[in-house]
C-alpha cells in the first residue's frame, strides 16, 4: 500500500488480495459448532422414491353447511386432480364443516373408532386407494375422549391411514374492531408433531396458525422433511398481510417446499377465508397459486432443488451452535417408537 499527496489531498493506493475472512474455513466452521445448533443433530432428507419428482394438486374448496355436499365435492375434486396426474393432493382446513364453535361438535367424527363411523375419512381412504394417490386430508373436527381436536389425516396410495396430526397452536386472537376468535373455547391442542415417510417423500404437517411458529418448521426440517403441508384458512384481516409472507418465510428459513391449502372464500359465511392457496419452493419462489374462488392448482416439484439451494447457501453448516440451539424434545422418544408420531400426534 502506498500514499501519494496530490495538492491538499492524499491518494491511497491498495493492493487487493483474496482474503480468507470471506471464505469460511473448516476450522472456523468447527468453531461455530454448527452440529450442536440442532439437538439431536439434523437428519438429511432421505432419498425420495421416483427420483424425487412429483406433481402436487392443492384443492381450494367451497365449504357449505351441508356435510354430505362437502364430502362429495371434495371427492370430485380429488378424482379430477388424480386424473390430471397429481400424485400428492392436499385439502383445506375444516373442509367438511363451516368454521365456527357451533359447527365443530356437530360435524366432529371419532377417527379412532374406524372408517365405519367417519364418513369424511372413509371417502379419503376410498379415493386414495382407487386413484392410487397420496392425500394430506386437510383437517376435520375430531372427537376423542371427551375433547374436540382440529385434526389432519394422511392417507397413502393404498388408502391406508399413515399419520394423524392434531393442530398444536390454536387460533386465539383479538384484534379490536376487526376479528376476535378463540379456538381454545371449543378445541383442545395436539401434543405432537407429524413427519411421515410416504411414496411422495418425507412429508410434514401443520395446520393454519401453526405456520406462525418458526420453531415447528425448523424441527420438521431437522427431521429431514422434504415438504411441509399447511392446510389453513386465514381470514380477511391477517390473510392479505401475512399469508404469503409466512409461507415464503418458512420455505426460505428451512430451504424446504411449503404447501398451503385454504378454503375458498364465501362472502356470506360467518368466517370468511382469504383463499390464495399456494405452493412455494425452497428459494421462496411461488410455483403455483390462485385467488379466492374454488379452484385446484398444480405444481411440479423436484426434491433435488433442496440439495441445490442448500449448496448455494449452506445455512446448516453456518449456524452458531456455540451461541444457540434448538432442541427437539420428542425426537428421542420417536426414535424408540417411530410409529407413535405417525399415528397419534
């Protein structure tokens, strides 16, 4: 480096060389202790069947007060999506009933009692088996042990129930002069997470308000999920501001695919849904979306994108395990009994 005076000014001449500071060296990465930022350590996604390439369908449904009509409509939409080549089909939150405290106990089904007494799930199992598709069955109100839950059931292409997830974070909000709703007045929160291996890869499930909690999505990514499905029904207050934002945030934070499926909007309904079901890629790109009307959207996804984006931005190896960590408190228990999470969350 040299300095020359020019009039009253000084000219600084620098010789620029590559600086190791801008390259994370193995020793520096070790100092970060990134392996301890997730406890237990993160699992990479498993090798997915069929080369990791799939067609997803997201069915944004109009939900009426007639349960039989809702079930028939959902079946028609699933069959139509399957006929167009969809391998994974996602339904909305509370697709068999209106969203209201009065409706939940009336429309609730006893899932654990079997398909014979659960017409909504009997339909899902039947159409999954006949059309050879995997279904993330949105959610329905579930009655169990004197409690009501907001529950999603996942069926494989043989029509077998592979996972059951109860909404963990209940929608209790009060925005003065705009919206007040307390799911906890009627519903009970679930006590487990849901990651399940299927013929369309490792799928994780959350329901609506669950998307607001980044720790949950981080745990799913740490468990090696390829994709997180969030059946939901954001409202006309929070939907315009937060719906797309949260989907992109969860996808980008975790470098993972995110799918949201909403009810369609019925302006005359007591609870008016925002709609705008969406599929988001691991770089935050919108792969498919729609407006508020009843519709089915499709997206082709390729799980190799997860590897690409994680190589582009190796966040997992840049975490500061020496400063913070996220603990998966139930994962050791799941390792001992892997079917527990997939059936009774």
